[in-house]
C-alpha cells in the first residue's frame, strides 16, 4: 500500500469522495503521461491512484462478504464470542 505523509486518511473518506479523488487522479495521470517530462511525478500519481482504487475495492469486497453472510444465515463472529 502506498502511503505519503501528506496524504489524507482515506479510510475516513466516503465512497463518493474516494470516487471523486480517483477521477481527479486519473485525469492527472493522463496529463502526466501526455507530457511525460517527469517520470517520478507520473509514478507517484499512479501510486496514489492505486491506493484509492484499492480502498474502494476492499470496501466493496467487505460489503459483499457481509451481505452474502446474511443471505446464508451465518452468524457474525461477534455473536459467537462471549467476552464476559
């Protein structure tokens, strides 16, 4: 996973905000490719884009797993564990 100290905490962003950032970064990557003068900038933009895309993918996979668990009637692990 890519992490930059100036990058915001993407786990706190809504899916709408993530998709907005992905669209912006995709545009910037395209511009960087067209001009191609600084491969380091292109690399960093691609890494940042990948981070946002991975976050969206992970959220959707997690949501899918939760929904299929409910559909199959499987209990949540929190229901099975008694910590008292």
